[in-house]
C-alpha cells in the first residue's frame, strides 16, 4: 500500500506537513499566503461563489457553514470562523445530550473556531459554483479542541512518526441506494425503504448496469472532485454497492472518506434517490461494511510490513502491529461498532468481523493479513461498518497497532477455516451490544494509555446517551410481538 505514488484528491497541499497538526498563527505564514493564492486562482478560474466550511463531530457527521468566497479569502481561510461547541453537545438527531462534562446549557454552548486545512480544498462538480474545505477545531484562545476526531487522528499520526513510521490507509465502503428521496421516506415514518436496484447478485454486471446512471455519475463526479476512485461494484444486498478508494497517508484517507460519503449522498439525492451508509437498514438485507486497509512505511519510504526474508509473511513490525490490533479489538468495539444499529450487522456469516481473529487472506476473520514482498503488504480491519467515524476508526487502528509494536506483542497463530465458528477460547468475541462496548471501553487500560482522559469521558457519556434514547423507544417489533398475545 505504501510507496512513492501520491493521491490526487487534494487540489492544494501544504509542503512538509507530513500529516501533522498545523498550528495557524494570527498572521499567515509565507507558505499559507502562497497556498491561499493558489486557492484564490482555482476559485476565480471556476467561478466559485460559495465555500462549504466545516468539521466532523464524534458521530462522523460533517457539520459547518456555507460562506461567501469574499469572506473565505479575506478572513476564514487563514483565521477560521466561529461555531458553537454544541458540535459536541448533541446526538445525530440534534437532540441535546444531558449530563455532559464538556458542554451543556450551564456553560451556554460557547464558540470554538473551525480553521480550514487548505490541503482539503475541493471543487464540488455536482454543485456548480461551490467548493468545500475540511477544518480543524480550535479553542477561541488558541490550541486544538481535544475532542476533535481529526485532531485525535493527527495525534496518532504524530505518535507513529515519533516511532519512525508513516501510517497509510485505504477505505472500502458499502452503501445502499434507495428508490425514494429522503423526504418521502421520512413522511412514511422510515418504515418503507425500497432498493433502487432489485435484480442481479453480487458482482453482477446486470445489477451494476441497472443503476449505471447514478453509479456512473458518482464515479465521474468524485473523480472530477479529485477523489482517486479505483472501482465500484454491486454488492450482496439489493441496491447495495461498494466503492474503493486508493490508499494514501492516514489523514488524507480519513478526509477522503468523509468527503466521499457526503458526496455520494448529495449526488444520489440529485437523482431522486437516497444513499445510506447505515450499518443494517433492514434485517433481511446484508450489512454495509467500512473495511479499512492499514500499512506503515519507514521514514525512507519502505513498507514496514513487508518481509524480504519471508515474502509470504509479515515483518516483525507487521506482526506486532497486527497483534496489537487483534489483541485490543474487543476494547475498541465502541469505536468500530459505535451505534445501536451497528450490532445488527455483527452476526455470523455477514462478511463482518465478529471476534478477535486474524488470518491470511481469509474473509471470515476480523483482521485479514495480506503479506507482500513490496508495497502491497497490509492488514485489513473488517470489523467497522460504513456507519463509523473514519478519523476515530483509523486512529484506533494505528494506536492499537503501535501499542503492539511498543510492547513487542506477538500474534496468536492465524485462524484457519471459518472464523464465524471460532470458540471464545480461539478468538474472544467483540462486544455484543453498545452497552457492553461502553463498559469495555471504560474499563480498558489500553484505552486509557492511547486516548486522552477528556475524550474517553466524553465519548462514554455520549454513547450512554445514545443507549438511553434507544431504550426509551417502543419499536414495531415489540408491538408486533407483544401487543396481542401478552
């Protein structure tokens, strides 16, 4: 996965960033001035009048504002713009979570600052006259907001660099295209969802061509926006598709994942369809995965997972990284499976990793090792769903892997055969519910070693709030099962 080839997703790239957090000074540096001029040229050339500027919250939702190019170029591009810290105070339905330590009604939801990373500046071909940029989240007085998922990943990258490694990643997303716009689905109380494509099995050219218009638009528009899309294919469920993006440095990989999900939803909506990355939209449909491929390179650019002595095996660093990811996967359940619905996808035979197992090129295990004598050596994490936060998933993978290297962990023997049939002794199961995942996360010594205390406390509080919201609902399943007979 690692090598000299660079990804084309970004129009602008700061030289010498190396994936590190950029501290913006009140007065722009000469590099910033030069970069801003290049952005301004792109804006002028493409008649851009609106910039979408925003950051990602803990649920992986990209939130922000639309601003004029004049305000962007004269102020926001270098100094950022203000937004309420309610970004970390509500849930995915914008309901304010109670009992949070970080922010609340009692603190008044004060402002934080979102500061653009100009390397993420991208045109939106499906929205003429519009561009977007991803932001870091900073305190008004300066310094990062420690709860920011992008900052957490940046810290993980810096930890890797201190150990002499550069982390790389690549996402594979599965998603469903539904036959109705989101407004109609909402009016129907979310009960009636129909796949946009109803025929053709996985990898079927017929299935794929039946939705060629929208899938073709997705590929073309994403490539025009700078996303290095390698392939799309029909997947296991009706109206389900997979999209693969080329590998890149870890921060770019997460940025691309956020951009891509938003783009696919918008492009589908323009076709009168709804794209969903929900882990399990219907019980009788296949779940949607968000598999992530990981690798490390040395500072000189060699793949740190490749073994010249044993081309069919991982290097010692690769083995320890794998051991760290596998050994602490159970503790990371709350990040890899972050929502109530995530656990509906995690059932045997669903192409989802369900335990702490690994094997060589085995799609039933949670961690699929893919050795190579060259740049292709990598490890695939098959646990996360499409509903996860890309920054947190990649950060958790990097940090647990590095923990394995730092503590010189060695992996158990690879699992042979069907890992869905593994006993708990052979492969400890992941959490079976969000409740269990939160308890594991809270009690884990490894979690305390790799994440900040503030993040751990807030993440637990927000997930407990999600559990509370779920437990207060009466579902259609409960009514059908108990209303008459009990």
